[in-house]
C-alpha cells in the first residue's frame, strides 16, 4: 500500500516538569501513528528547535486548577485549538495540564485504578492519552473544522478508559472526515 504525504506537522513541545520528555515523545509518536494512514506526518521537536519543513503546532501546557472528584468519563475539554474570525485554525494547541492529568488518573486499565499502575505503565499511558488528545486537536487543524463528529477521532473526547486502552480502532477518521481531508 502506498500513502502519499499530504502534510508534515511538527509539534513544538515545551519542557514541563509534569510531563517528562520521553512521555512527550511517546505522545507525538501516538499522534503520528493515528495520522500516518491519512498522509499526515507528525514529529516532535523541543520548542527552541526550528522545524525542518511543514507546519509547526505549538503545544502550550496551561496550569488549570484541579476541580473536585473526577468521574471515569469525559468532564470537559482537555485541550483546545482556536479559530480566527475567518475560520482558520491557529497553530497552537492549549493543553489543560492539571485537568488532563486528573482525567488520566480517573481511568482504569484492566480494572485497575491509576494508583495500582507501575510508574513506567503510567508514563506510557499518559503518553498514549496525550497523543490521542493531540491527534484530535490536530484533526481540527488539518480538517479546518471547529466542530465535532458523532464518531471516530473527531468526536468529543471519549471516556478515560477508552483513551488508555491499547486499541486504536476508535480513533480513526470517518468517511465524511476523509472526504473533507481530500478537499484540503
């Protein structure tokens, strides 16, 4: 199977003590794995490194106050991308870091809460979930679409348990999304 490269995106990742560099790289790899089948190449670079080619999306971690208890389901935006008055997406993804980390902590993997996960597994899962959240926001950028769909990668974020699950099946573009991508 041959996949033509349609777009190259570099994620500019600022260092943050809450998310180790290896976890940020794992997140970029997860996002890349979700987009490569659609001809979109994604890589990562530190914020101070210029991108070689393509578009640069800056990840901006924003400290958000932790709210009360968390449920195992979706509770609000974990990240966001803004659109200007003409409907063009801005090349910046805001990550609501505290809420994001609390959301991951609410997940269960194989029936086990986060407190039972080994540290290495937690870091792997944070990278996986962050990659899927970034892939969703990249979808808003690539598809130039501020809205959500009913299914697939571009639906409102799924439950925490689904985001930590090993399967990527739920994170594909729908036929409508692929048609939109073809027109971009």
